């Protein structure tokens, strides 16, 4: 019984930490978009600001989708 409970806790911890990881990626890429939007002059090496922002938004979308997959298929939310 104790072993089953430990495995359930391990499963929940892994999924919780995976979601935390993806939320961290969302925060990182969201902050990058804010920097590009509020201080585009300070980003001298990026001549294609729109393309760069699009890449950041794609990264946010991927992380968001992965959270939704975990919640739907593994946490039954």
C-alpha cells in the first residue's frame, strides 16, 4: 500500500514539476516579448523585431499547449 502511494506521489510530483517548468518558459518568453515591445532600440542585433517576437510567441504557445496536454490527458482536468 505504501509503495503504491509513493508511486502516486512521484507521478503527481513529476507532472507538477513539468507544469512548473513550462510556466517558467512562458514567463521567460513573455518577458522577452515585453522587452522587444518596450525597448526595441536596445536590441541592436535583432533587425527583424517582428520575426523575433513571433518566435517568442511560438515558444509561449508550445509551452502552453504542453500544459494543456498534461492537464487533459494525465491529470484529467
